[in-house]
C-alpha cells in the first residue's frame, strides 16, 4: 500500500472552511466566501470567486486569490502569493516571499528585507505596509505606511503618499508630486523633486521640500509647538514666491464657530496692528533665517502659538502663506 503524498480538497458553491492535511495539499475554494488553511507542508491554494481568506501556514506555499476581495497570508516559509483581480490584502508572513497583486487596489504587508512586491502599470493604487526599516517602494506602487516601530521609508518616481508613525521618522519622496505625513515624533521629511506636500504632524520636525513648488502644511498648533529647547519646527529650503506654508486648516479665531483665516502683519508685533477678531501671522529676521510666528485669536494673550524656522530666506510676504 502506497503512502499518501498529497490531498486534493475542493469547496462547494457555498461558504466553506477548507483545512489542509499534513501533506502538501491542493485546495480549491470554488465559489463562495471560503477560508483555506494549510498545514505543515507546501500547499497550493486557489480562492476562486468571491471573497476568500487563504492561510499558507508552514512550508513554501503558492496562494492565488483569483477574483473578489481576498486576504492572503503566507505564514512561515518562502511563499508566492498572487491576489488576482479585486482589492486584496497580501501578507507574506515570515520568510522571503514574492507578492503579486494583480488588478485592483491592493495592500501588501512586507516583513522581510528580501520580500518582493510585483505590480504593473495601470493595475490600481496600491500600498505597502512595511515592517522593516529603510524600505523603498518598488515600481508601480504608490503608497507606503510604516509599521508601528519602523522609522525610515522611501518612495519612488511616482506620485507617492508616505505615512509615518509616532516614532522619529525619515521619509523621502524621491520623484513625483508626493504627499508625506510624519504624524507623531520628531520627523525628517524630504519631498525630493516635484511639487510635494509635507505635513510633519505633532512634535518638532525638519522639512525639506526639494525642487518644485512645495506646500508645507500645518493642521494643528501641536504641529509646530513653541516650547522647544534647542530648535523649533524647521523648513530647510523654503523658496519665497514658489513654496507655500499652508495654515488654512488651523482656526485663527477660537471664539467664533467655523474655521477663520489669519491676517499677515509682516514684522509688526502681535496686537500692535488692529486685529479685529482675527489671528495673526508675523515674522522676524533672525540673522540669515526667518522665524514665522502664529497667534490665534481668543486664547487671551498676544504670544505665539506656533513657531516655524525658515533657514533659507530672510523675509516672507502674505503670498507665501495660505492663511
């Protein structure tokens, strides 16, 4: 009597749970929202139609989601995961994995420096969630989200969206019109070439727009706090008349409903220019650099609530701001 070396397991038109055996199995979901789970050896799984969950577990597995919104997890081993059509989530797990999204807006989870993400042009807007430090987006992938403990990430030549976390991040956009979000932590954001939008987020950040007409965006007073010990929030390469500092998301009047605009008062002191009920933006030349200060109305004082140091200019005007 020969030994069993593999099993062929097929689902039904309904929603199936299809567990593998301890052998290298072929598992086919057919139709329905199926869950397939391998075992100790190298398995081959086909999701079929609808929204399927495929778990390779151990071994070097091949997982193919086919159509639908699928979740593929390779588990342990060097796996090949192919989402097929639809908006898929592809997590290689541990090991050196190859992940291929296919058409649709796909999410990749990268956990090994040797993981490969394969995308072709025109297959949708895709994002990599990186659990490794220093990850660089591959060709035809648009967005990068750093995992909770990861500090560094780099884009590519496309128009990227790069998202940091609460750590001190280094994000580099390279080419394209990129959007960089530092979130929490003391971040260093570099847009590279192209017209980029940099949002440092909370804490003291260092922002470099690079070439192109860039936007430095502030959405909260905590994005550039005034209680710094050494250096305030810093923009390295502000180009007067080309770049913009965007304050439009910050309400200039705390005593009024809605989102009010600031007024620009040049080098005048807060309160020395009639302000009505508007918050004010001023600057001062600090000897080769400019310190921009922002005071909201309705907080009971005439002191700065947000400070930004511009290292590469000696003056600014109202047209340099989105107030």
